[in-house]
């Protein structure tokens, strides 16, 4: 059995990636030109970006396929006296009633979609966008030196009061399909006893930037601008955001 962003994975994600801030947040907020703009965040997860947008008074809603991530997003919002408008939904099946000024998918999440779902998802996003709207996407890029791990290796152990969550992974790379597949095993250990084990298959589609730009254009977005965000996830980091419009 495989849990996708289940309880343990979500707890770890929230412990290290709760709320976006600094240069990453500033970058996304720079696309807000007036207070009436409506924003959609597919794959919003724990509200890492959605909640800071709400704190800035922006009308944003989002959806995700992980009930655990959505639960954390709602609970976190409540603590801040906010009521996030988030729901369970798959990007590849998304059919909304509204059109948005801005759609954002931060933190490489678009790479979680296998090729078979990419065109469908882009078509759905295009129909959800106003004619002068913008779509901001992040992807995981191909890079040299990918390391495969055929056997389990422990990657981290994090303590939450009396509970430890230990993460193990195996990694395999299919170069022909540009798919980096990690199998994660999360173990919750209390007083030396394993309380729960969670398995997660985590396939990532890696792109060359130019290849991704072509994918965007072949799906009807005529204008593509690539932004580089220096120090976006903290000092010394760098990532690209692909701005797409019709
Ligand atoms: C790495 S998290 C990132 C969450 C958020 N974008 C952020 O910036 O922190 C990726 C999220 O994408 C969601 N996800 C993966 N595939 C999805 C799909 N087909 N439709 C909707 N959400 C999906 C996962 O459940 C997970 O919560």
C-alpha cells in the first residue's frame, strides 16, 4: 500500500515548510496588481503559499489530492483566524466555475504530474484563466550527478515531543523518460516501538527548461517568460518560474 502525502509525510513537510516568506513570497506577490484579483493555487498542499497570500488580503482558493495536507492547511488557517477556501481535487480533472487573474503552482509541484496528465492539466488551467490572466509554474530541472539508491538509506530523523519520524528512501532514475522515482518509507517511533509505517511513491518528471517552454507553447500559451529567483528559498538558492499567458 502507498500513501501519497499521508500523515507522516505531511507532518514532516509542515515542520520544515509551513509558510512561504522572504524572496519567494515577494516574487509571487509582485504579480498582484490590485486587490480585486482572484487567484487559484492548484496543488496547494498545506497552504504554504496560500495562507501568506490570505494574510496579505488576497482572494485565493486552492485544491489538492492529499486530505492530510488539506487538513493541515485548514487547521493552520483557523489558528490565524483565516478560513482557507480549499478542497479535494485533481488538477487533471479540474473544471471550475470561475476564471482567475492569476494561477500559481509553486515549489516544483508541476513536476509531480506524469506526461500523461500534463496536456490535460494545462488545458484545464487555460480554461480557468481570464484572457489576460497569468499562470506561474515551477518545475524540477534535469541536472547532472543524479544518484540512484537501489537499497534503503536513512535520510533524516526528526523529533516531535515523544515521537521520532525516521525517513528512508530508494531512488531510481529512468533517463529515457526523465523520471526520477523515489520510494519513501516514513516510520513513526514512540518509546522505541514502531507506531506506524507509511510508504510513498514519489515520481518526478525532470525537464530541460527549453523542453518545458515548448510544452507550454504547444498547449496554447503564446507568451512565455522565464524568471530566475535568486535566494528564493533562502540564501544561496535559485529557482526558475515560468510565466505563461495567452
Ligand atoms: C510538494 S507539495 C507542494 C505544495 C505547495 N504547492 C507548496 O508550494 O508548498 C505538492 C502537492 O501537490 C499535490 N498533488 C500531487 N498531484 C496532484 C494532482 N494530480 N492534483 C492535485 N494535487 C496534486 C500533493 O498532494 C501535494 O500536496
